[in-house]
């Protein structure tokens, strides 16, 4: 399965056009989930984290409540690892 980064101006893909794997160790991440039923603090933190990821990819077509599980972000876009710590 070919994976590609959904962030604006990121063209990283896991496979080339002939379906050959490009590099070992590429890491793609799904958008964080908003955990609404695990207490107010967890809900607030996970909501802010999800909003930060949406802002960071800079795509107008991504809505908070309807992010596909197939939208992925490449780890080395700089902000993905930092955003996990919010």
C-alpha cells in the first residue's frame, strides 16, 4: 500500500510509481483522535492537538469532524513529533 504525506508542499511517498518501496524507516502518522469521554482535561488536550495538526498541514479541505484514517503525515515534516507532546 502506497502511503503519502497529506501536508501542503510535502511530496514524500512510501513507494515509487512502479510500487517499489523507496526507503526503509519512513514513518507516517494518522491524525490524533479527539477523546471526548475520558475526562475534561484529556478532552481539551486531545482537541487542541487535533486542531494543531489540522492547522499545520495547511489544507482547506480538512475538517475537524471528518478526517479520513487514510490521511497521513510524514514524520520528518518537522512538527509531527512536536505536536504529539501537546
